[in-house]
C-alpha cells in the first residue's frame, strides 16, 4: 500500500498514544506482525510491539544474531499543555475554562489565539475491569491572549500564562463546573458509574500548511524522526528482505522530561529486546553490542534569520541543507569520533546531504536520547536529525527535502551500519 505523507501521519497523531498506533498500523500494512510485549516475540519474521502504548519497537530479525544490529531511535512525545489529573472546570462568561499544565518546555506564548485539538487516552474501571479510550477532538479549545492595552503601566511586554493561569477555553456549556473525572466521562461518552483512574490528555495545534518546501506543522519535534524511521525500516525490508544483521527502530516516550521511565530511553527496553530476540549469552551478547550502531534521531536547531543559533559554531545548519549531525565537546550529544565517522560515511554511500551542528562548549545547549542510550546499553550511538525552526513552539518549521534526506539516511544506517562498523573495528585493531 502507498506510504502516507508526514502531514497525514502527524494529523492522525495528536498524542504519543496515537503516534504509536499510527506507526504500528503502518508497519502492519507492510508485512510486520503486531505482537504483545507479554508474548513470545518472533525471531524469524518482522514484528512490532509497544511498551505502555506510548513507545514501540519494530524490527527485522537477521539470519545471524552474532553480527549485531542497526537501529534508528527517536521519541514520540512533544512539548504540550496537558489537562491536570485533578481539578475543576470553571466559567468566565460564555467560556468554559479547563485547568492545564505544561509538559516539558512548550513556548506557551505560541499557544495563544490558536485552534487547539485535544488528544490522548482516558483510563477507567468498569465492571471490575480496566478499560482504555483514545480521545481525539479537533478544534476543541483555545487560549485568548491579553490585549496590549491591559498591560499598560506594567513591566510586561506580553502576557504568557504561568502556573494556574494555564486555562484552555472552550464553548461547550455541558462542560461547565465539572470535576476532571466528570469532564472525562462527558467528552468520552462514558457511563456515570465508571471510575476514571488516569487522564493523559493534551492540547496541541492542529494546523498543518506548506509553503513551497517549507512545512509548518505541530509535533515535528519529534514525530518527524518517528515517521522517517518507520519509512526507512519499511523501505529497508522491501529492498532487502533478509540480511545477516538485525534492523530495528525504537520510538521512546518521555524524552521531553528526561527519559527516566520504563518507556523512556533510560529504561531497559533496548537491552531487554536484544536479549529476548537474540537469546545470546552474556559474552556473545556484549560482543554484538560492540558491533552494533544506533542513530539517535531528534530535531536540530537551524539558523534563524536574525538570531542565528547562539549555541552552535559557524556555519550553522540551514533549512534545506540536508540532515544534521549533532556533536560537541560537552558530550550533551552522543559523540565518539569513529561512530560519527561511520555515520558520515553512510551519508556518503547513500548520497545523503548532511550538515554539522557543533555545540559551543561555553554555551548552554540542548540534549536528547543519544548519550542516555549509549551509557545505558553500551551501544555505539550518533546523534542526528533534521534542521528545524521554532522548536517547542505550537507549530514548528522544517524543509520537506530534509525529511526526505533523513528517511534515506535512516535506511542507510539500517542497511549498512554493521558493515561500516566492522571495517572501523578492523582498522582500529590493526
């Protein structure tokens, strides 16, 4: 079947729950078996399984597990506003106000005066059983900004909601003065006798537009990488059904809040998966990790037309210039010279355009899952991604040509990673 566009993928992914479901559905359509994490995972056919419904592993088993594996790893969560687990909706004239709080570091000023969609999952108990309901409500709410006239005589140039001011408004009178439990029953059409046990609902922008090659889209950080890795794995399977090494992609959750969860990059999922799949004993298992390579895929800051990128050495990566390799002396990105060189060689072999994002050691900068995975699983990891503008805004910006290059690069890592690493090991040990 035809592969969806990035716009199609993100439009149907208003939360990590939806993004994981989209990835699984797409992989199933292209020959991957969906299995439960609690079941025996296949060792001889492509498969995919989820963890906590917000992260997933998809893989193509190799014919010789002792040759190791190649991997592209990303994350499914994004900076958003999430509905509070407890609280009450209030009214302000004809507005119904829903209490929310930031997840990670969204640029909250960009959430104002936009149509916001609601997405996520509600968990509840009914008839002595736990049930789940996915929620997606387009054009559900908005946050009105404050007119500049209201700020005269203050030091503020603009109003940005903080703490209890994070109220998303809607116009549905049926949602007035309800507890969060009552609110969830109402929007999910659940019976009154069910008990709401957990609320994972979040607001994000829904507008997706394109101007030439420039894409304006919510959740590009980091669904762009999730999407590209899925496409890369599907293309890899279609062009090479069998290889000696194993090919794998992982969409982690909770990168935006530190990754220290079972579904996050700091959890044991990578090592557990490889041990389960390969059934190798300790010595052989560790040998294969040294032979393996993983690309940690997350957005990189592109050159801003006025401000450049203060934490990056010149030349700063630009939109449309190709994918970015992220590294620097501070090691906030995974950086070893031989693994970075392997990744650049794969770009050369696959005719992938790339740029260097080299962090300044004397400036604060970002980080992602690369070092976390490398330190926790003993993997060879390189950090990479696509250049972006307006990162952590309600709508982010990228160039679709860079997305196409990254899907090609993801396939290159999956197809060629172990061969390139083998040559490097031979060179080092001579």
